[in-house]
């Protein structure tokens, strides 16, 4: 699992890469805004497309 957060903490992106490791379905990307799920996608590109264009996010693997 990889985690990304916006600098203000309002956005969180969870990327479950276990499907990539075992060769099954690829990644599952869940996007949250203020703790509420706003999107689930099958690819990282689709998941990131729902984020605001000017949003600055960074990896936060402190919880993984």
C-alpha cells in the first residue's frame, strides 16, 4: 500500500499495489477528501485524474 497526501491534509490517495505483485488485476486507487471516499479507480492515472490540477501531493508512508 502506498499513501499520498495533500500538503493541507484534505486529500488522501491510497494505492493498493498487491494486484501488481501477484499479476492479477493491477492497482486499486482510492481517493478521499476530508475522510470521505470520492473515487475508486483501477489505474493510478484514473485515480489521479479526479484530483484538482494544482494540488500538491506527496508520499506519506508513515502508516504503511
